[in-house]
C-alpha cells in the first residue's frame, strides 16, 4: 500500500523498492499466499508501466496465470486492464481493446462499477491514441458517470483531464478548458 502511494506521487524508484521488498517478504513467508504474491507483482508491473522503465508483459502474464488458477475475477480484470496498457503504448490498439473488453465483461458480471469506470477510462485512452476523439469522449463520459456513482474524486478528476485532452485533440479549445 505504501508503494501505491509513492506510485501515485510519481516517485517510481521508491515505489518499486517498497513493492520488491513486499514481494521478497511474501515469498519467504512459510504461509505463502500465491494470490498476494501475484497481487504484489501486479503492483510492480503497474509501476513499470507508469514509469516506462521496463516491459511489464511477462510479469503480468505470470500474474494472470495465478489469478486464473484461483478463478479470481476481480484480480483477473485488474491484470487484464494492465495488460492492455503495454500494447497501447506500442500502438497495438486491437490487442489493447481485446484485453479491455475481457476485463470489462468480468467486472460487469461482478457488478464492480468502480473498476469498470477505470476500464472505460483506459478504453478512452486507446481511442484517443487512435485519433478517435468522439469515441474517446464517449468512453470518458461513461467512466465519469461510474466515478460519480462511486464518489471517487481522484478518478473523476483524472477523467475530466482526459475529457479535456479529447476535446483539445478534436480542436474544441473552449470545451477543453
């Protein structure tokens, strides 16, 4: 959890150090819990994605195997959301959207509106990267509604910024402001 705080602050070196320490402790514990180890590795992979320092795909794929073995839909969805980021950054939009669709389906079945909002936001980013400003605005708008329902002001603010980026990219400077 401390690692997540540093990650959100953009202090990736400290976030990575804390996450690696947590994984080391969890792997050495005699009462190993593979799910917690995989969840911590997912956090480390997200640090890699945010910082752009390392390719996170192999780490994410190993997490996916663990969560599939436990049939843990929540963690599967989060892992797939992260797995969509790497191909998006490499302009592999169809692969990114495929992972996000799988993720959204799982979250919808679990009625997890908060995380579904984050997936909608990620889909909006894919559309924005493709130059589909209207599609991006639609996804960001749907995400914004989810965050308002869950009262998540951090993600609501992030989504407002993304809506502004989509409007600016579409040449709508007044709307962007």
